[in-house]
């Protein structure tokens, strides 16, 4: 991170060296490489790369959005089944945006990497 008087610049390459477990409510659901995690009077901002291998949760895993999440699929394919039974295919090269409170069941079809921003 570069810091100058009143601003900061964060950097994350497309093939980061450092990945760490991404754990939600005690369950590891992939790995993350953080670009930025900030919480202040303006709210929360988190951004980075997230990856998940197909074999990690072959029957799917819970997917919930706290805040608003927008992401771009860099690699792979996944499917989200909503609570009403509808399914949405998430494909490489496309962007998606989910609003606060969205929940569903995530199934990774092909090893998956996304660049995400949660605000």
C-alpha cells in the first residue's frame, strides 16, 4: 500500500502470492486475497480476489450477502440456487451484483475465481 498525505493506493496483482482461508460462521468457504478491508463512519468496503475449488463443497454451500456485493468472474463457473428454487449460472467474463440480505445455495461447477467488492 502506498500512503501519501491525504490518500492511499492499494494494489493486488492478478496472481497473488498470499491466499488465506475465507471463513464465515466457522465454515471455510474458499480462499481470499485481500485488496482492501476498510470500516469507518462511511461504512464498510472490502475488495479482493476469492477462489473456490469444485471439490471443496461438491453438494454446495450457503451463500449470503452482508452489504452489497458486486463481482466479476475471472475464471470458472458456478450456480446459485435461490430460496425460491430458481437457479442462476455465473459464468467467466460476466459481472453480477447482489443486494444486502440475498441468500442462496452456491455450487461451484468449475474452479472459480472472482474479483469482488462489498460495500
